[in-house]
C-alpha cells in the first residue's frame, strides 16, 4: 500500500455532499467506484456504510466511514482536511491482524471518507451474550491478551506511535470465527509527547488526564481496563460517576473471575497514570501470568497469543496485508519479494522485513507468478494482458493484449516470454519489445504455466491435455489426462511430471 498517495479530490458528478444533507442514500456512488448498499451506524458527525467496490468483477464489500467537516471558517476547514489526510496516511501504514486494512481515503466537499476492510461480526456492547449473562473469563482473558498485544503494536508503531483514545466494547468486533478487531480509527491520534488537545473519547472509559486533553499510552491502558470491567460485570461505566470502578469490584459482581485477572484490571484502572502499567506490553505480561497461574488458557492458546513468551515454531517473520485475495505464488529475487494479488496490484516488498517498496496496478486481478529477465518483471492478469514492468520503481515497459484472462505464469527462455491464456492460445513474446513471435491455438484454456526444456515447450490445458511443442509451435506429442491440467510441469531425470484433477500424476518421458 502506498504510504503517501495524494487523495484530495474534486467533487464527482455522481454525488456532491454538503453539511446539510444528513446521510448518504442507498445507491449513491462515491468517486464513481463505491456504491453505497447499507448504513451500519449513524452519529452527529457522520455515518458508517457498507459499499460495493465496483472496480472488482467479484462482489467486494468495503466499509466507508464518513466524517462531516463542521467548520465554517475556511482556514479551519482546510486544517481539518489536512489533519485527516495526515492521519489517513499514517493509518494506511498499519498492518496488524486485528485492525481492518485501510484501502482508500478522499474528501468530497465538506465530507471526508475512509474506505476500509469490512469486518462482519458483533461488537461487544451489542453481543447477545453480554446482555443475557457473563462472558466466560477464559474467553475475555483471551481477548484481553490479543488487545494488549495490539495496543503495544500501535504504541510502538513507526514512523509515529498511535494512541487509539476510544477503546470501548462498541469499538471491538468479534467475528463468528472468534477473530477480534479494533475498529473506528476515525479519532485515532498520533502521539506527540506532552501535547494537549481537545478531549476525545467516551465518558466512563476515559481516565482523568484525557479530560484535560492529554493523549499517552496510559490512556488506552485505562480504557482497556474499563472495557474488561464492563464485559466481565455487565455494568456500563457511563451509568456511574467517572473514576468509581473501585466502588464496583469485578469479583463482587462476578465471583467467577479469578483474583489474578481482577488484579490486572485494577492496576489498569488506577486513577493516576503512573500507578498503571508502564506500557501495554507490561499489561500483556500481567495477563499472560494470570493465564498461567489460573490455567485458564492452554499452552496452545498462550502460544497463539504470546509468541514472545513461549516458544512458537511457526511465528511469521512478517505479514503484509493486501487489499484482496492473494492467489499467486511469490518470487524472490535480490532480497525482494514480488507477488500479485486480486486487488489488481503487483507488489514489490523487502524480503527481510515485508516493507513496501512499490506496486504496479493492472486493470484486473493477478494470479500469475511473475518472472524476471534483464531487470524486467513479467506477469499476466485477468484483464487479458501480459505486462513487462521495470524492476526499478515498477514502471510499465510494455503491455501485450490477448483475448482472454490470464491465469498462467510466464516462463522466460531464449529472450522470449512463454505464457498461456484463456483465449486457448500459447503466446510467445519478445522480452524486449513485447512483439509476438508466434502463438498457437490449442483448443482449450491454458492456465498451466509453460516449461521450456532444451528446445521443447511443455504445458497442460483445462481440456485435460498435456502438450509438447517445438520452438516453431509445432506439436511434437500430447497426452490426454481426462481431467483439467492446471498445475505447472516439472522436469527431472529425463521425465516431465505434471498433476491433473484426476487422482494420479501423469508422467511422460521428455
């Protein structure tokens, strides 16, 4: 994802928002791309919608958060927009499994919009369980560890730490699969030591210093403690005077909660910031120790939540989140990873850290594994084109159209690109110019990636055939596999190995 895109745009003809218009109507189209389908929530400063991203042929649903600029003074209004753009740029760099991905942002008239991953689930305030009975301590402890880990990520975020400032049950969503998300970053604020500003947060969940406009990591620690107190007791702190949690001890209301877990919550809820946990990481350690002492979470649960505390064999080195599915295979070359995604982008990432280097946007999804030759990156797309991209910055060198989507991956040999297409042709293109040297019609879609060995080309077809051609495109032999052959062939010991959808692996002496 680009970290500094220019996203302030002119008002589109399809919609001209203003301050007086209350909410977007279903069917409204923003930027000619986002079709509003439903309203998720409404407030005095805007609303949150679900929308369909029309750029994709498949139905891709996103969440669109709307923020209305109430300032009537032009200078103040301009400053608000600049602050929004700055914050959106920072949020675009956030990459965590429990935070929805930011896809896009823009300003239309008096309204600014943040487009993000749509998370379908129940928030902890409206969750049926929270209203009918207490959540099990084991479940809440699991969530608490995940959330404290997330806060540690935000508070140590580079290039600038982020203070969420409004943690509460309504901003925590749990999916049917049990994944937990922290949502509504509309008021998130980057941390600047000693800065005072406007009070932003929710009464009952905010500590004393937040009422004075301070934003430090201890603000989020207190709010997480208040949220855990609410979830475990079903007592909404907004219904009580601020800072009176000590008058409503957790175990007095819910005796099923362990002393160890209650002690962690009490520490987080201390009136003075210096008496709370020093950091979210420290709070996480307290939660993990509570889990160990009580035995509430198994070793597997602890390993899943706390890779730094227990040995975890499969802890990923890094994760990079794209805007849509990743169906292709990555290519490693000179300390970089190149991979395409169904968000239409070919990405270049630092192999050691996963840091974004550049991306190139095609007009369709990319399932093709790229190939490299003479500082150019080659790949196909479902937009029916073969691309040659400069590896120095991701600029287009040439593009060649076919008459069908391309799922095949290219193979480079003798300064030519060999690649199949759903137009039922094998295409052979010059690597320097993209000029077609020759193509041959096979009579079935080619999604298998070609393999060149000596002077022969091998590939499979969706019609269930395995073909061998010479360099002029003349068929040397073919084998009927009866079922589709989508996989790529492999050569070893004088034989070609290639799987098909039939329950066996056809082989052929080359």
